C-alpha cells in the first residue's frame, strides 16, 4: 500500500468525517456525560464490524482491530467531552446544548479516530499486530484517561505504544506538528476558601472582609513563580475565578478563589502545591481571616518519547511531504494523555486546522473556535499511517 493510496482513501471519507464531526459538535456533552457521542461511536464501530467495549470509565469506548499477523499493540486516542462555553460561531451545526460547546476540537478528534479506524479496518491484511482505539471521556479536567487505565486500558492485549491527535489552530491546514521530550505542562486545580466575618458595608471595622483579603492573596500568589522558581524553569499559577457576596452593601462571610498550577518539572509542581496553602494561610491570618486550600484533579507533565516522535513524524512526512511537518513549541497547556505516556512510549500529533481564508487564529477554549474541515481527512490518514508504520517497524 502506498501512502498516496491511503491519503486518497481518507479524502474519499471526508463526507463521513464531516458528518460525524458536525453531529458530535451539534450535541456536545460534558465530562462523563458523553452518552450520545459514545452511542455514535458504538453505532459506527458496529457498522464497520470492529470489536469494541462500551461503558469504560462510564462513557468511554475501546475498539480492537486485529491484524492478519501477530505483533505489537498500539493505542490511538480520541477524546469526546466538550467544555462549559456558550458557543458564538455562525455555523448551522452550532451547539444545541446551551452553555456547552466543543471548543477544543474533541468532536474532530473523535471523528478522525473513527476515520482512522475505517482505514485500518479495511487494511487488516497489512497489520502485524493490534490497534486499540481509545475513545476517551472527560479529558477536560475529569481525568478520563486515568480512569480508563484503572479499568484495564493497557490489558487484553497489552499495549506497547500510544499516539493521540489534537487540533492546532496556530498551524495552517495541511501541516502537522510534533515535539520530542517535554511537550505539555502538568496541571493541578485548586480552590481557596477565604473565611472572614460578614457585616454591613458601612461598618467594615467590625467585619473581616474576605473580598479584600482575597485580593491580597491573589497578588501574593504571583510572587511564588517570580521569586521562588528558577527563572530557567517554567511554572505558572493562573487564578481563573473569584466569587463572593450577593450585594454591593454587604460584606460577605466567605470568598472562593479557583485556579491552576502548571509546570513541566514535577519538582516545581510539588513546590507550588506546598507553598500555596502556606502563603494563602499566612496572608489570611495576618488579616484576621483563614484560608483553606483544596486540591482537585492533577495531570502529570506530558513528555513525548524521542523514538516514537520520530516514527510518527516520519510517517507524516511520507504521507504529506516533508514541508508539511513542523516542530511545535513547548506549551503550558495540559493533557491527561500524559497518564498513558507515563506507562508506555508514545507521542502527540498536532494537526493544523487554520483555514487559508481566515485573517486570524480561532483559538481553543473560546466561544468562536472553529476548524477548517478539510483537515479532517489529513488527520485520519496521519493517525492510520502512524499505526501502520509502527506495527510494520
């Protein structure tokens, strides 16, 4: 089989890829609620005659494509969950679930994995080994990859390598990007409850104002990276939410700060995790209040294996041409596929989705995010090509 033939086959799948992506986009579902999306995946895999299991980590699906000869096993991952964002795109297939949107491309990832599955299933006679299809729930902070690991993702058959694809709005359509080594940051979510003493806005001296104290905590937290982390290391504390009070003339009892820690070095992560409660508690105590820190889901840093990245990039160069493959910069974004790559070697494919006709990038996690759907066959073919190359190597 030539790479040209594989790409041509993927291009013929474009109507189905677009239809699947739009169906998922129109009915987005949050973490562990991906019931309709999982049903679509089940329906499509059943029609292709691909063995699969549903209900993994609640709504996840694992498909198995066995080659004609024994060999290794490789995972291809596509995530399925959406984000709590009110969509503002003008497309006719915009979200019908108010306040929920596929603003990170997971609708595309699922559609492309279904396309790669069809390409590979039609070429079982060329496979020496097994492709395991990982349709994952709850990537956006829910740790769905870890739950799938806990429920046997790497068993039956054991897995030797793993690859995932993610849309990359900064790359034009037709390009794919890779990066060896540290690629994405680890992430830990946290909440700080600041507890003071409520009162009348006209009598602040008999109250303990958690709003003012929260402002001081927010400012103080920014010194942790700038004054306690080696400038050569990459660390980040972002505070995305502060909520408190019900009226302009009432000093509330409490305030709630929500944020994330991000770093590429686990030691930096551990230092920040330890210091946030100390600093927040100290600032609050100095102002007659208390601050309690609670940590939620945490993702480890993601590092791409050098050999697997070169294999994936080589497959992409053969499929699309050398000029289509680029090295992408390190990012402070996080990805729970890092849990998988802690267990087996693998890499991440960054798919260019920026249309030539757009005058600006449409970034992920925004209400206007969109992709050039001509990129869908490229992504499906790239993932299929990587699996074929890995199992033949």
